C-alpha cells in the first residue's frame, strides 16, 4: 500500500508511490480481469460442449443397443437380450439400459453399480417411459451424478440409455484448466519481463535519489553515471555542482569553528560573553550542560536570570572591587553564589567575572563553575563517616601495602560485637579474633580471595575479648584505586551466633526427619505452595517406579496427577489432589488407590494442606492387608461351605437313624455315608491344622534329614496301588538312590497330595507319570519329582490361583477335595528349601515338579 501523497495531488492512499510498482500493479489487475472473463466464458462453453458430446455418445449407444436388442425383444428372449446389452452396459459413462417391447411394457433393465458391477432387473417397475412431447434427450440427476436419458426405437420395441455427463465434462474441464494455466504463465512472464525492463530503466534515477540523500554526509563527492535520457544527465550535473559548492562553504565554516572550539571545548566551566547591559551574546558548549539551555536559548538572556541578584550595575560593582590585571587591563572578581538552571533549580557556583574595556565599548566575560558535586562530596564523606559509626555491623578497613595487612580503621560496632575497642584492633590483623582456632576452611577461602583481589563472604568461629565464642559472618570487598590496583580491603562483621545455632538445630532436626522419611515404609510427597513437587521419599519412589526420574523437582501438581493416574487401574481412576483438597473436610480419611504399574498395589492416600500452603501426600501400601482381608473372607466363606456339606450329611443320616426304623442294608449304607463324610471332615480339619501349625512354627517343627528319594516315592505310590491305581501310575526314577534333605513325613504328605490331584483330575482314566529330574534351587543341587497327568488341565487364570486355600479348579463338586492340598504342598516344599513349579494347559493336562534339596553327604542315612 502506498503512503499518503505529500503533494496532495488526489492520489488514493492505497496507490503505490513508485512508478515501477504502479506499472506492475496495472499489468497484474489487467491480467486478473482477463483471466476472470476468460474463465467465465469457457465455463459456459465447456458445459455446452460436454452436453453435446454426451448426447452424441448416448444416442450412438442407444441406437447400437436398439439394433442389438431387436431380435431378442421380438422373441421375448430375456437371456439373449441380456447377452446382447451386457457389453454396451460396461461402456464408460453408461449408468443404465432399459428395454420395452412393442406394447410399451418393460422387459429388462441393466443397472451399473458405482463400483462397476452390472445388475440385471427383469420387468423392472421403475422404468420411466418416454412421455409424448418430452424433449430429447431427457436430463436428470441420479444422486450427485448429472446424466441424460436417450430412447432409440427398434423394430420390436425401444431401448433407453441413461448416460453420465461427467466423463466428457471432466475431460473438457482439464482442457479448460490447461488453457487458463497457459494464459496465466504467459501473463506472469510478461509481468516479470516488464519488471526487469522497468528496473533497468529506473536504476539511474534511484542512484541519483540516493546520492541526493547522502550529499550532506559525503561532502564534495560527485556521481558518475551513464544516463539513458537527457533529463537524467541534466539532473546528475546539477547535483554534482551543488555537492562541490556545499563542500567549499562547509570547509570555510569548519576552519573558523575549529579555532573557536579548540579553546572553549577544553574548558569544563561555562564561559559566557556579555555586552555592556549584561546580556548574553555568547555561550560556550559547557554552558549548555551547566544550565540545561540550548545554545540558541542563551542569546539576549540577562545575566540576572542565570545569577540571581547580579544585574549590570552589580556586575560592574563587583568587577571594580576585584583585582586589576595589568597585562590585560581587566578588572577580575571571584565569588561564590547561587546560580539558577532553566527549570528554576538553584545550585552553588564559583564565579569569575571580568570587565574588559575595548575601543568598541565595555564588555563582561563570566566563567561559572558548578560546585554542586564538590559540596556534595564533602557532605557525603561526612555522612559516610557518621553512617559507619552508627551501623550495627562492625566495619574494619585494612591496608594491604603494609606488613601483616593491619587494620587502620574500626567503628564503634566493632567493639560492641568483639569486646575490643577500636584502638586495640588498629595496627593488628583481624586473625587475632580466631585465637588458636585457626584450622577453619573458611580462612583459606578468605586468603585466596584476597590474593585474587575478589570479594568473599564466610562464617568464622571468632572469640570475643572475654573468650566467649561467637559466629562472625565476615564479608570482605576490595577497594579499587583509579589505576585499577587494590590497596585497601573493607570488612563487614555481623554477629550471626543465634542464626547459626538455629541453623544447626534445624539441620539436625532435618537430618532426623530425613532419616525417618527415608527409612519409613510409607510414601511421603511434599508440594510447595505453588503446587510444585519438592520432595518424595524412597518408599514413594519404590511404590511408583519413578527411580529413573529422581530429578522431578519441577513436576507441577497437574503433571503429578496425570502421571500418577497412568499408574492406576483405569476401572478405578483416582481423584485428583486438588479435588480431594476441595471436597474433603476431614483430611485424615484416606483414599484407596489401585495401581497396576509398575506392579499391582493397593495404596491408602491421605492429602493434607498445611497452614503455610504446602501440600503433604501420605501413601501407605495396604496391598497385603487388602489381600489378607480378601483371602480371609474367601477362606471363611469356603471353609463354612466345605464344613457345612459333610456336616449336613452326618446330621441328616444320624437323625434318620435315631427317629426311624431302617432296614439293615439301608442302615449300613447310611453308616458308610456318615463314616465317609466324617472322614472328609477329619481330613479337612487335619489339613487346616497342618497349615496353621506350619505357618505358626515357620518350619521349626520340621525334622529334615537325608532320605533316599526312591523310598519316599515307593511309600507314597503304595497307597494308590492299594486303591487300584498301580497300572495307571508310570514310574521313571532315574535318581532313586539320590539322598535329599527333607522331613520324611511332611514330604510324604506333599507327594501324596500331588499324586492324588493327578488321579482325581484325570476323569478319563489316563496314565499318571512320575519321573525324577536333576536341577538347582537357590544355587544348590536339587532333584525334582515331576508328576504329569493327561486330565482336564487348567486355564492361566486357574493356574494363577492354584496355591490359594480352598481354591479348586473344578468348582462343580463332582471331584472330591478340600482345596487345601496344593497350599500344603507349597508350604512344605518351600520351608524345606525347595520350590514348586507348575505348568498346565486346559484340556491337555498338568505337570507339577517338586524340587527337593539334595543332601550334602551322598551316603543314605534314612530310608524315609
């Protein structure tokens, strides 16, 4: 957009100023208008041509279809009609072919689907027959497709073809776009060529304009160009002449000014020339900075406006009362007074006023020096001295150029802090305050700073004159001279005894608290008042698995909530910390959080907002308590059910025997049932007692001894041989003579339980294999008893719970058992230093391996 025309010639504000830009803008506008008109004309022409081409194609296809379908229509042969029209239906652009017989009845229609498949409609009901007077062809729209329908009569009927206009229209559209693009390219090349031509033609004019703007800086310079027109040549010659004349005049003025300013610029005081009426007719450059007036503002100014009370008469009186300078014949007076700046502020000034008699008349010359800084300096020195005496910090100044770097100044506060009077410290080094306590690392830090001429702040243990200890926060700083050297050091003493004692107490208390938090099994997280994580103890890191990110001090409260939520069970999302703080009135009621990462845990969380704005999060791992509660509930429910079932049988049959006369055969059957159910109860109670005894004693009642593995297996398998399972049990004992360190009785119970499960969960009567394998447990040699069956097996979910008490893989109740057997097996094996491995596949069977530690002595000491 152009800038406003300064000449006011009526040019619009948006019209560019440069001629080249104007030409390019006109060319661009003409090109755009031409392309717009061409686009509109070609759009209408493309539509007309596309419709004409589509009509020709549709009529041609319709005539061909009528010729192909004539014989089949005459014979009403639908199959022949379909074969005749199918190739035509697959032609590009064909959407549908309809046929009607001589009686104007629809016979067959071929419908082309969007994906190209051709569907056949026999005697379609949706044929739109040509109406008398309907224009040909009929234009219609099928969905978003523009099409036309053409009917062609035949000898035995008519054929209608529905044809899409899009193919011909898209082809012509591409041709139109190509032509418009070609025109646009030609127009662009034309604009570029015009731009290059204008750029070359206007280049000399731009050089002349740039030269005219820099003439005042490049004085006397001339421009040598080759103009392409006489007008440019005349303008170039005129500018060169003006530059040469300007340079000559400037040099003459500069020579005069240099002679004058050579003297005045060297004088820092204001030099003012006055006429006989004491009005200013000359002011030196320094007067501008002294009075704050521009040089042209001094002209005609009365001296009284600069020096209140000094008018022409007073100036003459003071000058006449001054010294007479015989060499120059002038009267000179010096005095101090208050001068006034242009804004009305007054300042002290030292004035030298001279009266000069010349043939042309009398004149005054006045030299004014601003002595504000001089007086302020004296005041500041006095103020500094008082401040040093009044400060509560001890101040000492040492001289580095004297041997021992002694103190030559000490203020009154030094005596109050150390007990030493200033005269007792002057001439001595400050290290006398340390007495014999010289082994302080801060002393070396001080010496290094003094050697490097740097500032330093340390806390030293110093001793007062009465011998009492105090902590001295000493800050030293060098005093740099004008030449950059350091001759003096200033030391500031501050008694920070109470602060250090408090700091040490806080540090000690913090160390105790840190030890408590680090050793605590509960997680602690602290967020500052801005909601940024500042502390997380080891227990919290272990709970969340954030060990690799211990540098999360910049974690905000929102980031903490989002990151913690990713660790939780999606089915039980936690409340955010901000939500807990805004909703909970009692901050001691914990939230229960279920974590799935890095492993499944159940945490109890308490959120508390402190009075200082900090937020403390407390996390307690209650996974074990939760699991124990769940297992206790399941145990009580299952135990009650398992105990109730046989008890009901015993109670019921006993009541029948007591109250009814039962035949002997039936009586015996009922007694056997009572005996069997009582056996189940006794077995269940024994297993519960065994588990309770093992857990309570933690294996202390185990009597481990070297036992021959073959004898243990023979004893356990003998019970199943007596029950008719000898033929199903296949033994492969490759380590029968190996001695294992186990309790024979408890191990017999474990092997029996495993074999019993193998037989019970093989309802089809499959074989049970018992073999031995060699291996290690906890780095020690071991022998494994591998029991494999081909029964019902277990799913992964069942396998994960196989060691839970009262859990049974077959909950139907068809297979007898208490669900305690595998729990006993695991407890017995692990308390003996072994391990239980289980692999199972549903429908294929289960493999259990009992790893028993091998005895150190190979000799057999017990047969089991």
